[in-house]
């Protein structure tokens, strides 16, 4: 709202100033019939040249041929006639270009009015003689161009400064770059037109307009060729997305802008999971089709926002997300990841998850980042951390888990856990997430550091017994029958036997064996009730159940955090210890539900 108010005030002030200056210096008519005829010819020529602009690289750069007419009119006929030509051409253009907002027409008219008056008075005050184009007046012509050019740069520059929230210096540098040559060309063309108007006004004007229109067509064809060559250099030939080089160039320019503003920017690095396995199982041609298909999914999702997506190399893709913080970016990437999981592509059933998936790293820009390479490197590190957590995952850079100085035993247990990675990737990832929750929740519990260590290690290895469950049972997609369910329930006993082999992990055994006991005594394997189950196992039961409820499965609906904590509340005192479940719900609400609120504000 504040931005809109500032823009409206600025546009109104410039418009009022321009209109007042026009009323003081201009008129609404020509004097004689011959002036009317020539005036209409000039107005018509101006409208034609506004329509047939000469397009120049880079995109959005045009040679202003209507300015050549205004300058020629200043030199040959003076300020008054020039303003009348401007008024009528602007009036006709107002009704012709109805899709353009009315205030833009008025702002544009006012800007040109101030440019013409500035250039006209400078020409007169520096010794310029109206009605004669002569080489002795070259200095006056050049000086007249200075205010004509500066008024345009200043007025339009301030508008973009307000609109884009960039530094004023950055805006002016962007406007001046490449425009000086354009204005010098405009001045030369105005002098050519001035000579033609002196010798034969109507024929000269027709000749000038004809050449200008022809040049417009020629330059348009050259520009299309330029765009084609440029696009080939910037586009990845396989996916049709922007390529590595283009993306890095755009990101570098964006970082330069950010250093002058308070805007936010997040970067996501995505890597298709197990792409090599897909290639090996389906062939490289199908692999290329998968890359194209995946690129199209990303482009479609990003087209709703001002996000830039590119193929970075191989099966890696990057997304630049302006005006998006890391939580909003993570929410967007996670929602997209779930959509990708649920979108079938031929051959993905061979992959560990049985669906198309990716791992993603998120990095929000901060002023300590030196350049684009460092920024991309941080996002890449976050992406590889996500892969280490079991793939099909999103990780924000800097949110790595602090495991309270238990690195050595954790690494030993992780080596055992890695066996699950080949057999059941869902259990592996479930164990990693339960471990993460245990690390975070333990900081909010009134327990000793030693108990925290036992809880965390127990969380990491609690489902190790599923190694003994047959693969066809553990990976069954349908409902388990009674015999299969009894087999799965034995994983707690098998897990206890595995962990008991190493005496230094004896304290973890109760968590592995008893994390499926219920507070009301209806759990397994022993049917323990209330505090008969050790405290840490009761805590682990809550964490384990919460993650099981929110675990993603392809082609299936997943419970939200809010739905899961509602379930925890309903089962408080029956399945779960009421004291610890209340604390865990508070922890989730404060650390995850609040993040969901922040993430949903702009995505």
C-alpha cells in the first residue's frame, strides 16, 4: 500500500507539472491553413513511427523515431508547434491504445512535454536559430539533446526506482547503459529530417517515414535472428529450459541488485533421485525423456510465480525464487515434490520409492555470500545433505542436526541402519526423521544429557529389526493379513536381539523392544501398561507414531501436522503417555505448525 501511494503521488506530480508547462508554452491549434496541413502530416508521421519502432538488442531496447520528429520540429518550427504535434499525436494514441492505462498516457505526455521544453529552451539560449539547419549550429543541437535526454532519464528513472525498490544508482546505470548511442542516433536522424523539411516538407517527411518504416521491418528481422541465436546459446537443447551459463549470469545480476535493496531471494538445487538406476533399467533414450518430462513439471509449477528454472547439468536443476524466504521456498519445493511423487512416468516403478522423486537443497541469500558460485555451492551442500537423509527430501542450508557429541556411536549405528537402505527405503527414511525429531524434542525435555543420548540413539536404530522381515511383506502395498501382521510385529524382538549383541548398547535395547507398547496396556510385545514401560520408550512411541502418520507415500494422501497432532490428542491416555504427548504437541505447534503458517503467506 505504501508503494502504491508513493507511485501515485509521483505520477500525479509529474503529470500536473507537464500539463501546466504545456498550458504555459503550448497551444491547441495551428495558425494558418498551411500550418494545419503540415501539422497533420507531422502528427500522422509521428503516429506511424510510434507504431513502427526500430527494435534493437537487447530485448526491450528501441530506437525512438518519434523523438527524431519532435527534435526536428524544435529546430525548424519551434517549441509551440512541437507541443501541438505532441498533443494531437498523444490524443489519437490515447484512443488507439485503449489497453494502456489512462494514467500512463498522461504521464508519457507530460514527460515528453518537459523534454521538449527543456531541449527547446536550451537550443535557443545557446544561440540556436529556429528554421535553419546549419553546421555552424552543431554545438546548439548537441546541447539541446542533453536536457532532452536527462529529463527522460530522471523522470523515468525515479518511476522505476519507486516501482522496483532498487537503489537509485542501479536504476540510472541500467537506463543510461546503451541509451547514449540511441539518443545520438536520434539527434542525427532529427537533423536529416530537418534538412528534408527545409527543402521539401511533404516529400521529405514522406521519404523519412518510408525509410524509417523500412528500417523497422529490416531491424525486426535481424532482431528475430539475434533472438534465435541468443536463445540457442541460453537454452538447454534437451529440456528446453534455461541452461547453466544463462542461469549463472542471471543469478549474478540478481545478486548485484540485492546488495542495493532489502529484497529476499532463495535458491533451490534439485537432483532426480536414482537417475542412474532409471537409465540402467530403461535405457538412456528413456532417461532423456524423463529429464524433459521433469523439466516440464518444474517449468509449469514455476510459471505461476516469477521463478527462474534451469537445468544445471545432468539430472540437476536449479530454481531462483525472488521475494521468497527459505521457509516459503521449502514449502513450495515440498509441495512440488509431493506432486512429482504422485505423477506417474513409465519405468519409475523400478526406483526405490516406486515413483519419480528428487532431493532438494534450499539456500536463502544473505549479505555474507560473496558471489553466485558460493551461493550455488551452499544450495548444493544442502541438497546432498537431503540425499544423505534417504533422498526424496528437502533440506534448508544451515539446519543440519546437532547430535550432542555422539558422533562415534551414531556412525556405528548408522552403518547398521544403512542395511535397511537397500531393503526398505521407507523404514530407513522414517528412522532418520524419528532421529531428527528426537534430537530436537530432547532439548525441550527435563531429562539428563545421558538420557538424551540414549533417546537419540534409540530413535535412530529403533526399527533395525525390520531387516529380518521378508522383503515381500515389508514392501507390500496392500493391507497385511493376520499372519503377515504378526510377522511384522516380531521386528521389535528381532531388533532387541540384534542390538543386544553389542554390550555397549544395552541401554538402547528397551527403546528398540518396547516402542510399540501402549499406555493402556494394549500394545506389543508384552502388553506393558503406563509406567511399566520405561520413560524413554514411552517418549519414542509418541515420536514414532507421529512420523508414521505424516509419512509421505506416492499416490496416497498424507496427514498434515495439524491432523496428526489432533490424533495424538485423541489418543492421549490410551495409546500415549498424556504428560509427554502434551509436551510433544507443544513442540510441534511451536516449531512446525508456526513454520507452516509462515510458509503459506506467499506461496
